[in-house]
C-alpha cells in the first residue's frame, strides 16, 4: 500500500574545518524542518518513502586567525532556507525503526563565510557554500498511533 506521511525532523552534524594561511574556519550544519512523503510497504518490516522536505539549515561557524594580520569574527549561527527531494528506506519493527536516507538540499541563498581581515584572492574561505548539497542520513523513526 502507499500512504502520504507528514514528518518533522531535526538533524545535527559534526563540524568540518578548512584553512588558508590567514584563517581557520569550522562549520557545523544542523537542520530542522518537515517533509511530505509517499510511503510504500516493500515487505513486513521494510518501507520506502519518497518525497519533498523544507526547513532551515543552521550553520554554526567559528573562526580563528592563523596570522597576526588576520582578525577573526565572533562565532555565529546562520540560518538558511532549505528544500529538496529525499528518499528514505526504513526498517520498521512495530512503531519504531531505523531509516537510511539520501537527499539533495537546495539552498537558494547559501551562506557565505568570509573573513573580516585580509585574505588572498584564491582563499578557500571566501567562497559560498554549495547551493545544491547532497545529504546522507541515518535516523530513528517512530509512527504515531
């Protein structure tokens, strides 16, 4: 059978670092949002869901200078609207399960993390984040009665 499923989600990630001769930047990406999926029962315990999600991606940024010429800005949390398609394969055991998902997050206005001090033209730190971001997820699922 197929059914429409409305879900809410929250996600947290580990920080990733990048550096140039002037600055070191750490960014962690978190998210909150909702999705509308069409869910199909593949077997007694296996379900496949395909749909769309929308929400906010929250980027926690910290930076530190690597040169006496550089001045880093204070840590900040930046929010960006995100939406896109997703596909989730879930192993359900009664009302609870584990889901493995793949999605593409579209950020129409992807944040740009730029240092406030000098940075060479080729600096990795002066580029915006990708507008289209692939995402893999592993999560716990629960079905309301």
